[in-house]
C-alpha cells in the first residue's frame, strides 16, 4: 500500500511586525527554509517533483508564484516547478495535504511543501484593499449569489471570534488566562531549547520574537476591547508576524531507494468546512471527521496543535472535542508565537513533529480555522519513538 512519509519539517524563527524579518524579501525568506530542508536531509534538489507553497495576499514580493520564485532564489535547478496556493490561514497545511496526496497517488515521489508570509510588508487583506483602490467589488458584498444566500451580514474573523466567545459562554477572563498560558508555555519552550532543532536561524536571529515576558493578567485586563462591549482584545488574538516554513514529503519507493529513514508517516489528511459567517468553527467538525475516518479517539492522540487565531477558537474546540488541554499547544501557540498566515501550517507541523519525538509520542493531530469556514486536519504518526 502506498505511504506518504515526512522526512523533515522546519521553520524560521517568527518575527514580530516590524521586527527582525520585516525587511526581508519574501522569496529570500522562503528560499532560506528551502535550502536548509534540502541541505539538512542530503537531498539532490533535482529530484524534487514539485514545490507547493502556501501564501495569501500575493502582492509585491509575494506575487508571481512565490513557490517558484523562492525555489529559484534558492539557486536550485530550474526544471523543478512550483505552485502557490491560498487556503487562507491553512495554506501551507494544505500544501502538505496536496504533497501527501500526490505521493499517495503515485504521480510524485518527493515534494517540498511549505509557506511564507511577510505581514510587515504586506498587511492582512492587502489584496482586498488594493482591489478597492481599483474600484473592484469586495469578495462578499459584490456577489449577488452571496447576498442572496447570506444577506448583508458582516463577514469578519473578529466578529466570528466574538460570536464564538458569546455562543460558548467564554468570558474575557477565561480567554486572557488561556492567552497568558500560551505566553508562559512559549517562554518555557524557548528557554528549554525545545524549538532549536526546528528553527533555521536567519542572520543570527534565532528565537521567536512574539512571546511577551512582561505580560500579565493585570496588563491584559487593562486593554480595550476590539469592539464596543466585546470580549476580545489584542491580548487574546494571534500576532501579526513574518516567517517561512517547509516540509519534505516522500514516497515509500523514494525512501527505500535512497536509504532514508523517515521521521513520520502522514497518517491522515482531510479538510472540512462550516458556516462561512461563523468562519472559525471549522476545526470542530473537521476534527470529528478526521477521527471518524481513522478510527482514532481524542485519547489516542498524544499531542494537538490547534492554531490560536483567537483564544475563543481553541477554547470552543476543547469544549466540543473533550481533548486534554495538557496535550494541546504544549509549547504555546499563535497568541504568543505569532501567526504568519501562509507559513503557519508547516510551522505547526514542525513543532508537532519535533515535540512528538521529544516525548516519544505516536500520534499528533494538527488543525486550524481558515477564512471561508474551512479547516484542515493532518494526523502524523511518529516513527522515531523510543
């Protein structure tokens, strides 16, 4: 039976908005992890069948098929193609899904999947804002079919996160406690060196810039809500960030032919969707679907990475799935470490892979909410258990 194996997953340190990576061209940022993935694993770059990169707001340095330009900026053979995909926040997780599906189909043997995003240079929703300047309709308000189906209801990740907090009766205090724990876990992970193996330093920049050592529940309580009367603040939201990440996905034939010992098996990939106005609830049905398909239960999963777009998203997911909070985002998440949208999927995969190995765990599950209500799920099985 065909298998898809994970040879490696790595990432840059994640930079804050305006921080250490903010001036770096996106192609060079992507090339940085591409070169290290190839070098670290002793792979002949000419054997790569495709480069699949996630990226949103493909303007400026991210335009023109950033997967292809990042590969070429790496100095690698020009016969290797590249394709850029946009599944919003799940773009690079979807890149891994497409890579696994290509390998499982037998049409490819080695795929480099990843993502890149420089949010300092190209702000979130920059493509939509640029469209307005040229007089183009917005993706929702300008569509007759959308209006007939959903009316003029505001479509916003912030509104969705607020709706989730209200529906699941999540207090501001509970979300702030979750956010504070994310920072504390991230700081502990950095100090213990738990990210060192997955991070590719950039010009001496080695550690994630996001975690706030001086934050406190008292400081969080003093912030203004994002909307009048709302529960959400910047403290319980993911950070605007810059970064890149990459993973190597290979077939069984490839690893046998080249004598490679894979680090994990890609056990399952899937994507599901929920109401696009609620938007951020997708990981709940997506997780249920993945567990049904695999016959696994939440107790079978040793570690979870659930993207911290907002604290309310993960807390609602925990409430619905019954997962053990001590197995979820054990090294912190996007609230502390940042969320470079197009790169976050393979960033989380890198953390999941390395932490599974460190703990000797077997199964790891990754999921995240995405614009439009979609949500990817990836389950990996570590092959490096002791």
